[in-house]
């Protein structure tokens, strides 16, 4: 998959996440008080610690044979002001994935500006059944899709509830 088509796919996933948040298939209770975690540190063009644990989603897509993990700093229904990170990993299992290989992606939206990972790693250390947790870590170097300064993500941690499969499919 080319970088352009991968970026388009990621943007479509994000758009689907926004649309899904308003559909009857979306989780009825955003994970605002469940103790779920989606945190990381930014440096470079953006700096500071980020907590995107206010609204988290994790769903396996049978159509794409991929798992999508999403963390946002506000409920996605707040619209385009939501800052979020979307991680895609192949299959539904534990493993260490290199960004850009094996269909592993990391995308961040800050004030509606997309940042795409150019390198990095995602480690899925625990992959539970629907209703249980998916846990792991992530890091990467990112570039702004609008030409801004690069950003480095470190100390990324996710611990989110696995929602029903195929939430991201049409």
C-alpha cells in the first residue's frame, strides 16, 4: 500500500469514527470513567504530555483483518475539535509491529490537523476477548499532513476495552 493510499485510508477511518459515534452501533457509554488509558508524550513541533483517555474505542474489523484503537481527549461527538490518536494493527493478537509495515499505522489529529507516523513501533501486549482489555505501548516520529514541524511520540500507553467487532465497517 502506498503512503498516499495509506494516509487516505487512515483519514477515512477517522471519518468513520466520527460517523460511528453518532450511530446506533457505537458504544453506548464512552469510556470516561472506566479507568481506561490512552496517554503519551509529544516533543518537537508539539510538546507536552497528552491524555486521550476521555473517549476510547477498540474494534476488530473482519473485512480488513485489522484492529483499530482510538483515543480522544473529548467525546468524539464534540466534532472536529476533538484531538485523537488512531492506531491500526493487523489481526487480533499480541505482537510487536513496525509502523509502515504489516499494515500498522499511527495517526494523530491535533486541532483537526492530521499527523502521520513515518516510523515507530506499536506493541500489543494483551489482546482480550470482546468486553475485555487490549493493552500495549506505542511510539513514533510523525509529520504534519499540512506541512508543519515534525512531532515525536514517546511513552505511549493504551489500555482500552475491546468493543464489538466490525464497529468500523459500513
